[in-house]
């Protein structure tokens, strides 16, 4: 099944499904939007470029429970969100002749978009089989979004994604430093919004999702960098993986229990020692975007996210 067939089959809120708010022709969705909607202009430009374009709005997706990279990252709070772990604001997709393509638009920052791509296309994830037909980007630059979509059916998705990578970050170290800044920004935002009395559950969900996507990006982006593998680690994938793991551990977060209690200061990176996973992760040089994670079974999950479970079983740091 191609990416178009996979996505078009998803039911939306109009049919009573909690999976997404809307799934259908972009033209129909535009008719529902207010003229002042902040995304109307970019969505309208995409419609003008492709009158057959479909859109899914606020698609809720779970995170793979059988992923080696998720075990290595060890951010257990993400699994308390269950099937609402991450939300994709817009999935734009179309089919022309035999080609099926999709563009994920994830707001705020490119790191979140790329972390989303890695999370949804790794082995054992729902979109893994169609990963070479998907491109992910943030929604801050309407002109770049249109330029990217216009390439989607004439260029390889992996090539387009790498061009977006290079447009945002010249090196992995540059992206890593930005990831650290994003993480600290979430902590500051959390403190401000808790003090302002905003809805605590929705705020916690948002923070957990973003910290997970940052950790995912930091880990996998390091692992797929063949230049780092060869120049820093002389082809030793195990050594590269250990450093990638440390990079992910350095992303500071606040545990669910502390967020419920309003305790922000003093949170630390997740550094709890655990047995090392011995499976080697191969860098597949034959694909446009390399796989560096493989799936395994038997991941122990915590309880769903509630204030009660956060109090009873604090997330380990």
C-alpha cells in the first residue's frame, strides 16, 4: 500500500473518529477556514499548485513501542501519552499517475519536523514502508513550503530532505546546540505557563511530545551521519551509538511528576545507568534516508498520563 492509499483511508472527526480533525480534499478544508486563519495563505498557495491535493489536519500518532532507538533514548514519559503521543498539524498528500507523495508540516522548528519524520518512519512504525515518499518540514516559511511541494513529484524525497537539512544546519554540532536551546526554551515556557494558570494536562502533553522529538532528532541525526561515523569513530558503529545516546541524555526535561507539582528548577538530563543494548545498528547506504534503528519486542511501558499515575510512579530521571 502506497502513502496515498494509507493516508486516504484514515477517518476524521466528521465520521466520529478521534484520529484527526479533517481528512479530505484541501479545497474542501479551505472552505471551512476563516479568512483570517494564519495558515490560510500557505494552504491556498498549495491548492493553487495542485488542485487534487488532500490534507489531514491534526493527525494523532502513537510512538513505536518496539524501537531500539526509543529504548536507547529512554524517555519513558512519551508512552504515557499512548496513541496521542505526537500530533502532526498538516499532512498534505496526493497521487499522480503511479506516484504517491506526502509532505508533513510540523510547526515551530525544523528539529521537531525531522524528529517527527524519524519517529513515524523507523522500523515497526506505521509509515516505515512508505518513508521514501515522505518529506517533513516546519511551517514557518510559506515560500519554502511551496517550493518544496513543487519538487515532490520530480525529485527523490530523500534528496529533498537532505537539502532541507543543509538549509537549516551546516553541521550536526550546529543542530545539536540548537536542540539544547530548544529544550531550555520549553522549560522556560513551562514555568511561565504554569504560573499563568494554563491547562496543566495539555501543557504537559505538549512539553513531553516536544522533548521526545528533540531527543529523537539528536540521537538519530547523529547515527545517520556517515561522515561522523568515518571521521570521528573510524567506522565503529557501537562507539557512534554510545555518543549519540549521550547526546540524547543531555537534553534536559522535567518529569511528569514534577510538572504536575509545578517543580521546574533543578531538573537534570536522564542519566540512569541501564544495561547496554548489544544489537548492532547498521547504516543502510542504499536508501535515500538511512535506517539506523531496528525493532525489538518486549518494551515495558508505564501507565497512561494522568495526575494520579504521575504521583504514584514518578518518571525516572
